[in-house]
């Protein structure tokens, strides 16, 4: 029996929040969860229905809440992503609905979205997000550049459900909707009506080489087609480079995320296309190669 099933408060019906978090953190850390304390707090806040920053003000868990908290902590300890347990993933200034069937957005991808946002801030622009998944990049751009027309392209039926759910929440709030397009980013005719008219093309494609070991929460829960990108990890990136070149106007920005072993290869692919200039590798906050940016040549 773990500490979450015990009444450590001495009261008949409550477990104080500090005791619950301490027990959960110990349990998760013992199972190798690196972000044990953060995950425990996120789960607790979800169960209590409060913001994480208000946990210290909580009176703790009653018996029902304690049981639910213990169940979710055990599932996290078994490798289930914390975002699936809470049903939400933070991305820049947004909280996105996520769950089984869609790739959980990572903090590193916020930098890719940020590059697109800075390129068009305060402008009326058209932005295309390829391999949109949950809609994280598209919705971040739409949120921070409300004048932009944003188009999100996704192939997977399950991911499209989550994308539409997140897009619908934006529309329900009265904000300018994003356009959701079911489509394959490797299709040479994708969005042909926008050829030469797009200001920014962003893409976080599947890029892990087939057979590469990945963390349990990725292997067991993220969609395979959203993670692995063929034998060398570049099977989707190659056609995306060509499609981006066709869609962008002269001077338009292209940004694509990649595996940290692919920096030179992706730069070489974009240079070899011959339609881009200012091709440059970009690093994440930890200094790892993360994405490449380029501009459509005149």
C-alpha cells in the first residue's frame, strides 16, 4: 500500500495537500519519473479542479479525491503521460485538450511557433501549419497574431478530432477561427490554391528514425505515425520542404522541427531544393539543434 491510500492527516476524511504531494512525488520518483513533483502537482490540481498555483491554499483531499489522486498517480508511475491524465497540455499561452490518439505537444516546439509569430507580428498574414496534430502551433499563432489567417493541416482521423476540438474552443470564445484541412502533407497538390501566397509555413513532422528507442510514455501513448519518420527519419520532411517552397510567397518564412541528429541533413535538404535563402539551424533552450528556418527566395 502506498502513502496515498493512508490518512496521514489524523482527520477522518481529509488528507492534507502537502502529505499527498510528498507521497506522490516519492512514488513517481521511485519509478523513474524525472518531473515527479511537477507531475504530482499537475495531477492534484486536476483532481481538485483548481490552478496548480493555488494548491498551497487547498484543504486537501477527501476520501473520494484521495482515491482518484492515487489512481492517477499510479497510472503516471506506469508510464502514462501526465497530459493524458489531466486531459490538458500547456503550449505557450494556451491549454490544449489532448488524449489518446494525438501527439502531446512538447515545450521545445514553442520555439518553432515563436519564430513564425515574430515573423508576422502585427501583420495581416496567411500561415500554414503542416502536421498540425492537436493544433498547438496553429492555435498559438492565431492567439498571438489575431489578424492572421491560420490553416492547420492534419491527416490522422484521431488527431483531427482533437484538432477540431481545440479549434472549436477558440471559435466558441469568439476569436477568429482557424481553418482545419484534412490532408496529407506529402501530397504535391496540397493547398494548391494557395501557391505562392503563404507568408509562413511551419511544420513539426514525425522525424524519429524507425527503430529508435523512445521513452515509455512516447512508445506506449503517442501515435506511431506522429513520431517515426521512416528509416532515416526524413521521409516526411523531404516532401514538406518542396511543398513549403511552392506555397510560400517570395520572402516568406519556412520553419521545420527535426531530430537533434538531423541538423546538417535538414539544412542540406533545404539548400538542395534551390528555392530558399537564409537557411539556418536553430537550437532549443538546452542548446540542442531543434529546427531549421529559411526564407523563400525571390
